[in-house]
C-alpha cells in the first residue's frame, strides 16, 4: 500500500525556496568509509555525486469546518473549555494506545488536504495532550484489504503521522467513527521506495468529539513569530539519541575536519553539537546568494533504533545560510528524509568554535562514554587472607616458574584493525554499537566498525573471495569492478562508468574525476578500493559537485587479492 503524498510529511520538509522544488546537496570534501555514526577521514579526494530528491511537495493542514457534537470523553480524563484566548485542556497524564504524543514529533492533517501550515508550540502542546487523553477505546487487528484507500478517500477525517527510523506511523480518523492505526516500513526498490504495511488495527471512536476538539485547538492558534527555531523545530531536528558529530572547514575545493587536539575539548565539541548548536539556528532569511561559498559542514548523528541512525548534515555558507540535508541510515540503504534552509550567525558560530578549540568550554559539557561494568575488588571489599607461619613457609613447596606466555600470531582481523585505525589517527569509535544481519538473517552486534566491516565480508563473500595477486592500481580497480559487478549488477557498473550525466534541468555534466580509486598501504599489504562520487563541469564552464554520501569500500590483501573487509 502506498501513500506517496503522506511521505512528503517527513520525507522532505518543504524548502522555503519556492523556485526550487528539487534540490541537490552540494559539497566538496572527504570520502566516508561508512554511512552510520561518524565520518572517517580516509582519502582527501574530491568526492561528489548527484542525488535528486523530487516530490518535495508541500505538506500540511488547512483549517476546515467546525461541527457541533456531544462529548464522548471520560469525565475524569479531559475537559475542553473555550476561552477568549485559547482552548484549555486538562492533562490527566494519560498516554494514547499508539504513542506518547508529548514525546514525538507528529503532525495532524485533514485527510487529503496537505497544504502546509505551521502552528505554534503551544498549539502542538495542546494537540499532544488532547490526543493522549482522547478516548480511543479498544483496538483490534484488521486485514490490509479491509483498510480504506486513503489516497482516494472522499469522506471527512484526519491523518496523524509520525516517524521513527525507517518506520512510518499513521492514525487515520474517519467520520464513520473509525481510527485506523497503520505501521509502514520504508523498503528501497531500485531508485524508488515502497512503504508496505507491516501492522494494522482499527479503533471505534466518537468522531464528533474528536473533530470538535481538534478544530477548537486549531482555531485558537497564535503563531510563533520568533527569529530562532521553535521548541517544536528543535524537537524535530534532535529526534533520537545523539551519538556524535563533526565539523569540517571548507576553503575552495579543499576541506579539513575541525578536530580539537585535547580530549576534553573534543568532548566539549560533541557536547556543543548535542546541546547548543540547534539553539543558534534561526528561521530562513532573505539573503544575498551571490556570497554563498560553502564555509562549514556540520554533521550530527542520532540513533533512532537498533538498526537505524539519522544523519543531519548542515552546509553552512559564508552568508549564514545553513542548508540541511537529512538521511535515515539503515543496514540496506540511506533513505533521504528531508531538506530545509536555516540561518546562522557566522561570527557567533566561529566564536564558539574558537572557544571550544582553545579549551574554554572543557568543563561545560558532560558527555559520558558508554562503559561496560565488570566485577572488581574495591577497598570496601573485605577479603580474608590466611596467615602463613614461618614453618609453613619453610616447608612450602617451591613454586615452579611459570611458562613464558606464547605470543599469538595476529589474525587477519587483528592486522586489518591495526591498519584501519592507523589510517584514522587511532580514533576508535567506542561510543556506538554496530549491528547487522548475518548470513542466517540473525541480528548480530559487533564491537566496533572494524569488526563490522571484517565480518560483512564473510556475509557478502562466503566463497570465491580470493581474486589473485594484485599487481598495481589498475589491477586493483579491475578487481574492484569485478566485485561491484558481482554484488550490484551490470546496470550499476555501466551507470557509474559514464563519462557524463544529465542534470535534472537537462544540463550535461562532464565527469572530471576518476570513476574509481584504489590506494595501497605497503606496510600492511592492503588495497582500499572504492567508487567515487560524481563531480564535473557543464558545457557552460560551471563546476558541479553533488550529494555527499557514503560509497562502498572494499579492502583487498595485495599478495592474493583476498577480500578482507568491506563496507557495502
């Protein structure tokens, strides 16, 4: 079942640039080895490709007719009274059978009316209380064929929607007195995304009461007019558990990650991105786009489920425009979920960044590292130690010298781990967990990114993973293409090998960077092969970079061409 119109609610918060219904992420910078929780600096090449996300249409709600009704809410649960200023709703502390609406970013629309209207924080607070306290009754499971086609539904009603990871949740409230609760999972299908229903139930409700309650709240709305983002905006941007973030500085086509030298300052940077960065963002302003050179990239990662992570990347230009591109990262794909424009005071941002790098904020933020508790003996533990007499000491048998420990030969994974962490300045990703399906379809937790990539090779290459000795860079690229052909198919390779691409507006872009790269580490005898992201020049001489993103990486042993590890 598809609800393409509804996906616009979260798949793309509408950009306020009305002249650009499609968008392209633009950045020059570094390649990434993974698309999950941190950007790993591997090779300072130009990495760019074009992802056009279309269908970023308007989403929203338009105020409709009020209806008279009789109350169907439990007397001890909620009361709705109309004052001259607003509807006051008493909160009993109840939670809806679907979700605690006070804890999620949600929206509610009139069915099949999706003109976007943003309401105030106060209005959404009232809506959350109302939805939590409404009498939804008891639900029952319902077969998919018994669910109305809401894309073509002609009756009156409402659509409540929220998202978590790659799951979309809907409550369709209809004038027939039914509330249909659906869960859909985003499933990539080539260049498209399907949203099959994976769970569904139906509730019997008092529609007149629901309708009046929503209309009363909407009609009393007083819009927020502040320059800075509202509480609700920040709630949307911070959904999930913050894991880590990074800042890059750009100058022309060069970029460099901003990494505090001191460990405490590094934690302070993470704390700033987690706690205060969003407070600096303002609503979009009319700007001079002639001075919009890319100056900074800020990427933040939020864990949304055991298998999904949100990546929010802000491309900050010299004029203060902050373009947000948002993805949901899963085990099987990177799902584009939004784009938006904001404004940030560059001087204020750089001042805070400078203070963090200088150590001024070392003690401001608390950023705990996850640890594993183990049993230890402490000073408060009483341990009885037997007393040994002199005679017993004299008669005690001589202790045999312990055998010298035998040094174990390093495993392939040990060697790859040493190679990998040497390439990222020894920074180990200890603040997050890595999970993926194994060859039997079971979810496996890996201790770090190295273990994850090493064992992904076992899944993708249970056999035929030794490709023969690698003579040089050209041979490594040829073997890498062979792997891509095996995993992704001829169409993928042919498309990637093209010397040009055609932009969404018909502009022809000639590629000016190599299709593939392969770098060799002689010390460890390991080749790193990866396809590049597209960049090039149009016929009018303009340079085009495109969506920053992850690319597959395959690591081959040079002596025999064995696939040691991969990120794919």
